[in-house]
C-alpha cells in the first residue's frame, strides 16, 4: 500500500513539473524518451533472438 501511495505522489510531482514546462521542450523530451525506449526494445529483441 505504501508503494502505491509513493508512486502516486511521484507521478503527481512529475505531472506537475510537466504542466509548467513549455510544450516544445515537453514534446522534445517525450520524443527522446520514446526513441530511447525503442532502441532498448530493438536491442533486447535482437539479443534474445540469438540465444
């Protein structure tokens, strides 16, 4: 239960920070995170295919 409360509090802080960030910066950061996750996904799939 404490984990859920901490996760919700952290999400609230992050969403509050995102609300005060200019839209172009927010979109650029979101795109960078999305690209990083895509690269991570591709590398993981390629690594597991060989084994």
